[in-house]
C-alpha cells in the first residue's frame, strides 16, 4: 500500500514537472511574442514617422515647385514685356512722323540732306511684327500631371508627305454640369475629357498621397477607370496597399466607389474590381463575362458583391461639337489613319476631328469614335455633304450625351443627378392663319409652354387640341394698342421655361428646329442663340436664297429675330423695345451694349418666307428658283 502511494506521488511529481516545463516554455514563447510585438510597434511608429516626414517633405517640395514655377512664369512674362517694349520703340522709330522729325533734325543745316530725308520719310516703312506670348517651356525633369494642362500640343499634320498647319482647338475649362457634386477620378485622357465637365473633378492623386490630396475636398464618389498606364495601373492588375487603402479611406467616409471597365478583358481587372461597391462597363459585350465572373466568386469576408451596370462612352458636348477651327476645312477626304496617327494626345485628337471635310472610316470602327466625329460636324464617308453631316451630328446627340449617361449612373448608385434643364417656352403672335401657326410649334421637342397671342375663334380649344399634353398652353388676345415689342414683353412675363423662343407665324420651322437650336447652349457660353445663316424664300420671284452662309457656328453681333432663343432671366433683363418694326435690331444693340453673348447656330431647320424683299435678295446667295424646304428642312 505504501509502495503504491509512493509511486502515485512520484507520478504526480513527474506530471507537475512536465506542466512546469510546458508553462516555462509558454512563458518564454510569450515573452518572445511580446518582444516581437514591441519591435513591430516600434517599427510601425518609425514607419509612421517616416511617412509623416515624407508627406511633409512632399508638401514642402510641392510648395517649392509652385514658387519656382511662379518665378519661371514671372521671368517669361518679364521677357515678353521686354520684347513688347522693344517692339513699341521700333514701331515709334519707323513711324512716318518720327522719321520726318529725324529728317528735319539731321537736315536743318543741309537742304540737300533735308530733301533726301523727307523723301525717305514719305515712303511707307514695314512695321515690326508684334511679339506674341509664348507658352512657358516645360523645365527639364518635369513630368506632366494629368489634367493640369489639357490642351493641344501640336498644330502640324502630315498628309501625303506634306505638312499642314492647323489652329488647335482650345479645350474649354468649364463650366461643369453638376457643381454640387465632387468626384475623385482615376482615368486616362479620353475618359477624363468625357467626365471633367460633369462635376467638380479631382484627379492626379497617387497610391502614396491620396489621403492628403482628397482630404482637401472630400469627394462624394470615387470613379476608377481600368487604366493600363500611370501610378494606379499596377494596383489595378494586382491590388496592393494603395488601392485597398484608398477604398478603406472611402468606406470610412461613406464615399461610393465605382470601377469603370473601358478596355481589356475582365479577367485582368476582376481582383481589383471586386473591391468596389459598383462595377460598370463601357463595353456591352462584356456584361456577360462580368456576370459569370461575379457569380462564380464569393466576395471577400465583410464585403458585399458589387452591383453591375453599363456606362458607355458617349459624346461630351463641351468638346464634341461643331465649333470650327480657324480657317476653312481641309478639302479632302482622309482615312482614319491619316486623321488620327498614333502619336496624338487626346486634345490633339479633338483638333483633328474638326480638320477635314470628311473621313473614310473602315468597317469595325468603334461606334463612339464615329459619334465623336459626327458631333464635331465631320462627315463620315467619301462624298462631302453639309446636309448629311448635319443629320449625322443630330443623330450623334440623339443617341445620348455623356451627361445623360452620367445621370443614369448617379441614379443607379444613389447619388443626386439633378442639373439645370433647357425647357422651352415659345412665344408666337398669330398672323391670321392659326392652323399654320400651330403646325410650326406642335412637333417641337423640349417645349413645356406655348404663349399664343391670337384673335382666332376657339383659339384656346384649337391650341390645346394641337399641342401635346405635356405642354402648358396660355392664350391671350392681341392688343391693337400695343406694338409688337410691347406684346412680346407681356408674353415674356407669362413664360416659365428656362429658355424662351420667339417664332414668327409667317415662317416655316422643321420639327427638329428647337432641338437643334437649343443644343448650342450645351457647348457655348452664349445667353442668346439663333441663326444669322438661314434660307429664305421670296414668293414674287419664286427664289430660294441663303443668307450669310459663313455665319454658322460663330459668335456674332446679331441674329434673325424670328430665330431668337434666349435664357429667360437674361431676356427679361434686356426686355423688348416698344416698337413694331426693328425690335430685333434694337435687342441686338442692347446685347452689344450689355456684353450679352449672341451665337449663330446652323443654317438648317428654318425658312424665312416673304412676298418680296429686295434687300434680302441682294445680300444673300441664290440657291435656286424653287421651294426652300428641300434645302432647309432636314
């Protein structure tokens, strides 16, 4: 019995010693783990310190670069001013009165020298050419920052071994469509040009500095394109700390995130795209592959599967529009390769779009590329035709602008898509043929209100029957005691649309007239648009003429009153003169006095009809003896 108790005690001691050894080993391992944790914490603290110092150094470097850049610009400006001073001095020296003074001074004691000097001074002298401001040259070692300078860089094109000099298209800086919305964007130049006018856009941030850059104005949305170049390209092919850090930063602040697939196979970007809340693709053919990939893979723990949608490329009115380059178009049909050689930047592409009369696009050309060409007024085909080019431009806009596509995106992800509208109120004074009057305005799109001045029987009933249900019809009788300008002012007080159109009941308007005309507000800074170039038909000689064909798509002192389309607030500030004849001319003079910009759009969609007008016949180009409708109403 005693031996058994002794053996039991020995066994308990052995187990106790084994437990003690394991406890000692665990304590040692714990000490080592704590030591490693402490080392890691010290390393993390050192890393944070280094990052803070790096960020501070980068800020100082940026500040120093900004100061250096300012000094660089100031030096360039001083050099320019010195050149201007030299030019002014040389201009004074070659001026006739200066040379006469020099002749009188040097020849006052020598009649022969005086006569010779006066003869020389009387001859015209070539004046020196004024200097031009040159762009500040990029310093060696500078790297272009996306979006900082988004302008054309080359003005020379080569066709058939010959160089052609172009005046580059100036890419506008604004305005933007939704100033209430801030979006951080990672995109290549083409996509960046499509989006930059849709909101306040922040670009140029990198995987290292996004937190500092975006903190200046926290965005409502992060939109990342499937870029293959630049600081984010590697992160999108193999997601690293930069991309994950950016998305975590957005998640902490409730910022929505969208991945935009625009090129390449989905497999290449799926690892990165799955980290976003939403995936949209510009390629409808890739919707199926994306759906299959997302269905086959489980989202990361703690993440929801992203939604899938479409955001296709579409025309951006600010840059894809028929505003011409300086000078006439290149009178030749170019191949797509001649028009767009590979070395062109996208701002240079926007210049090339406007260059030739037509482009021959091969089968398989991207539809968005042909739409951009057509929106710039360049015909696609081998036979230049202004009418076909205008129809193609209209179709390009009808297929949807980038603004409309962004509306769909914002609605899908739950952000407000509100923006200014271009609803139209139309003023018409009936001239005795109410059916003709209503036939001109009833087919028009975008009209929300018709203000009709007429003495016709049952006018209100007939007008409401002719107009679509969406249009508010306001009918008032004409006042024989008022001038036309006075009646227009009374009608203007009744208008509620964003834009106000004045249409002449004796003229003819196509169903696309107001749609085509209001488009100018998307790409110009004008407050009044209309037509200075238009067709007219004179009944007494059955002649169709074209007024001022060179006045299309340009800012001008005046347009025809019967084609007036103006911002309501601006037009109310101007008002109509209390006259019956020449009210439009008075209004245009007031625009010039007040600095209101007036823009002349295309020549199509309107026919001025008169029984006789010798002044019109003398100042216009004869088209043919016959009706105007086939030429104008397309």
